[in-house]
């Protein structure tokens, strides 16, 4: 900008010099233009003046000025972080749900760890919480405005009183394939099977630590659990009383997740960084896989 100003001044000086000499020439009876020496002198003076002004400006801003090449380029994340509340509000408006499109299920008194829609009765959703309970919520219609049937939920209490609720956080839950039963696993190591109506059907005790994962096989006669006690258990829940069909103790650390391949074959993973493929009736893994450099948090079979 200073150089542009200098150029403008140079041009103005040249015009002035030319006009002055022209006027002088006219007074002497002839037109005389500026000499090369005049123009060069004016250019040198303008350039020197511009440089002095630039040096002065640079000196006064030396503590604050950052060369353009050295200025950091803001990433998209940085620009988003510095976004004002008004800008965020404007950007959110096109995709924001309207209040009547949101149904808040707020009857738990502690954090909610899990939720699962019923695969058959698709208006039912189950939730598991740190308040030692699970709840079954029944939607009254196809959208949030319809609310809940009866305005409340079915409470599946995992403790009879305040002292009995200790260590009964519901850490996992899973609907049976026919949608008629809900299995819950809790921090006390007990698996429970409930009817869709909310009544307790089975209490399954054998694990010696929190249950992290529960899965039904496709037929719905076996329930598979993985626990902090390093074991996985296949429970037979086809009759009036549930019992241990087989317990597998192949992991060297907590079993974090399990998944069925078919009605009798499943995979399990663990913080021991290993994956085992096991089968009901076999006393050793069909396959064992190692290669992860840290704990394996989840395992899932290809559904095809």
C-alpha cells in the first residue's frame, strides 16, 4: 500500500513538474518538458519518503505484526471451534428437530447404559440403567407426538430395596428373536430373563463378575453371556427353569463381547487381545485368533 502511495506521489510530482516547466516554457515563448534528471530526482525522493514511512510503521508494530507467510492456516475444526453461538444456531436450524418430534424418556434416576428396540413389537423399546432397573416403554403411535401408552413405562426392578440395589447396574440387554422375552445382565453377575409384559421368568446365577454382553441364538432356546470373570456361558432357557448348558473358560482376561454364528457356534473377544470361536458340546475352541495389539472390544459375524 505504501509503495502504491509512493507511485501515486511520483506520478503527481511528475505531472506537477511537467506542468511547471510547461508554464515556464510558455512564459519564455516555448514549451519545455521535464528533463530525465528531474523525473529521476522526484522518483528517488518519493521512494525514500515511502521507505521512511514503511520503516516507521514497521517499528511501531514490530511487537504485534506477524508476516503473512508465518501466519497459521486455520483448519475446518479450528474455524468451527471459533464459531459464534449465533453462527452455530443459524447452521443448525435446517436439521433441528421440532419439539413435537422428540419424545423424552426420563423416568430413570441414573445414567442409561443400553437401549434396544423389540424386533417384532416395534413400538416397544427397552432401556437399562445404573439405577438398578430396566424399563420397557410402549410408544402410543408412529411419532413422538403420540407419547407413551399410559404415559409411563414398565419397571423391571433388579433390587427389592435401596440396599439391595447395590452393584445391580443394568449393563446390557437383548430382546429374544420372537420379541417375547428380554434378557438383562447386571453388574452383580446375574442374568435375568423377563417376559414382554414385565414379569420375571428366569434368574441365572453362575458368573462371578459383571456381565458385559448378552446374545440370543436365532432359535431363542440359548442365551449367551460374556463376563468380567473371563468366562462365557451358554444358558438353556427353553424350559421353566434356566440352567447352564456349558461354561467356557478360554480367555485369560474379561470377556467383553459375544456373538452367535448359528444356533450352537459363537465367537467371543476379550481384553486378553484374543478372539475364540466356540461350539456347544466342544471342550476346546474351534478357532483362536490373535493379532490385535490391545483389548478387543467387540465381535460381530457377517450375517450372510
